[in-house]
């Protein structure tokens, strides 16, 4: 597989806080597609999974208030 796509997806995940909800959803879906593709190098999939996990944690902290349950 061309490493350009995993690299671009990896870098796009850093932009999630700076784009609108539709673009954020598209970037997340692209990341999920990469994670599901066994032809993508494992190192790329692990890096993308880690960055996506970090982004999800940040989203949780941003959207769930102190008094809310999650």
C-alpha cells in the first residue's frame, strides 16, 4: 500500500480540534478504514490507533462536564 495515505490520515488526526464536525467525522472514518486494512503496515496502524485514541479522550473531556456521567 502507498504510505502516503496512512501518513496523511495520521497527520489529519492532529487537526480534529481545528476543523468542523463533518470534516472531523471524515478524518475519523478515514482512520477507521486504515485500521481495518490488514495491508497497511502495522506500525502505521498502531500510530493511527494511538492518535485516534488520544483524540477520543480529548473529545470526551471536552464534551462531558464535571457533573455528567459517562
